[in-house]
């Protein structure tokens, strides 16, 4: 068994496996388009006798963590031929991917799971939910008639990206989008766009959407202030004569229920993406803990079978300015009140630091093994910010 990065001569085998695993068929034109990008893509495979048996794509990306840009390795396209399944090939691929991400300075990794329990075994954990609405047209918000105007079919990526880049760092975990990501991932296949401009002509909000069978499908809605949000809603409501309902996907803390005249509409909290810390010591260096003006110390025991450089006991110190560091420790005294012991898996540590659940909640569930007072300390030290990822890969 050999694990290596795919080469130009592996392109046809890569496409054949992807088509079989994900049940689609590419046209010859689509294959040629993918072939033109293949040399620049990082796809890793497991080979037996020079035959591709399993593969995954590793995407070099960046995300916002508390407003700071952090390098992230996205995992996508994980697939295996059915006769090669249950032989540990994907396990070996994931571990190799973690090694490659660490070597490249990618401190986090994301993936969209086909099975949450499967990826939990390897240290990935849920870190963001979507709040999905299905709103009958008769329960749409009342038009507010805000100043400014909405212009349809604005496809200038610079305009849309400027809005996104202003608004999205308010959340934890969204992508730092490049121009190529906008072109190939966001705008490719988007049926309609609309942009809200304020009275001074400044773009402050946009919505990407489709309309199918009298259903408005919101693919993405981003705004930088409340006026822009209301302006976009006025635009949506102006379609009421041709709609029967509106589908909406929003962050988990979205307050729309408080803003609808009648909030008795279908609402669903959908677990979405998973994340895991790749290199705990390096991630702690860039994570901005709350500056409390005093130094805080813990003994941190991390469980991480698949990234052994994280596994073990660490001296975890958070300085008065919020800067943290992890240093290897030989042992820990669980009765030391000045440096209480915290035991946690790498997945739960990730979910906690990305803001998916408060430490005290994880402690009550038994997922964070420590004292109640230590969990409350962490509540204070970890800044509050809602995780949100409007993208998919």
C-alpha cells in the first residue's frame, strides 16, 4: 500500500472514482476544465499495485477566528471503491492529511461529514449549525420602506466581496474568500443576485437566490447593518405575488423569530460542518483569549490518537493580555488549585474554542473533565462569538 499525492497520469482514475462514489457523470468539456486545474489541486490517494483505491482532496484555505485570519486545511471528496472499503484506507489518508496540514502551517481542518460518528473517531467535531426557515408568503415581514435601493443582477465580485469582508468577521469560522473562490464556488451556478445600496450609493448588503416552483431559495444573505437587512427583506417581500414560501439559511443565533409578525413558521437547527485543531500548541499561540489582566494556568490533558503531537499533558498558560502558550508537562497535580487539570478530546477542545458550546455546558455534559470553577474560568477566558460557515466544499 502506497499513499502519495496524485499526479497528472492519475487524472482519469481520480475522475472515475469520484463519478462512481458521488453518483454523477461529467461531460467531456467538464472533464477538460477539471484537467486544466488538476496540477494545482492537492489530492492524496491510497494505491495498491499502482491502482487508485481511495482518495481525498486537501484544500489550502484561511478562516476568520475572532476576526483573525488562520490557515485551515479543508478535507473534501473522500471516497473509496466499494470493494476496498473497511480496510483502513481512509483512516491512513486522514492521518497523512493531518501530517501534511501540520507541515504546511494549517492550524485547523474542516470537513462536511457524510457521517458525524465516523469523523468523530478521528478528532473532527461539529462546530457550526445552520438555522433553516420555511416561511409561508402570508407570514413574511411587513415592508418597511427603508431609504436606499436594491439593484438586481449585480455580479461584480468586488462589490459582493467588499460586503462579505466587512460583515463576516463578526462570526467565528467563515472562510476568507479569494477571487477564485468567489468565481468557482460562490457565483458559479447562482441564478440571481441583488445588492442593497444606501442613500449615499454604498453597497451594504446582498442576497444570492433562486426561485423554483414559486419557492424563494436563499443561497446566501449578508448585510453590514440593520438598514441593509431591512432593505433586502423589502426586496424579497416585493416578490409576494409570485411566491408561496421563502426558504432561508441563517446563522444559529439568527433573531428572525423576534422580527416576524407571526413567528410560528417551520424552523430547523441543522448540524453542518465539523472542525478539528491540527496543531494545538501553534493554535493556542494565535488564539485571542480575553485579556483579564492576570495570568491563568491550567494542566491540559489532550486526547488525540490521530495527531500524536497533540496527545498528552501540557502546561497551559494564558497571560494577562490574553496570549496563550502550551508547553509539554511531565505530570499534573489534580489537587493544585493554582493550575487545575482539564481533560478533553481534541474535538471537544475545538468546539469549545470555536464557540460552539460554552465550557460550563461541556462540563455539565461530562465532555470537559475538570472542576466547576475551572470551567467557569474558561467561560470568562474564551470570547463569545457565534460560529457560522455560509460556504460548502
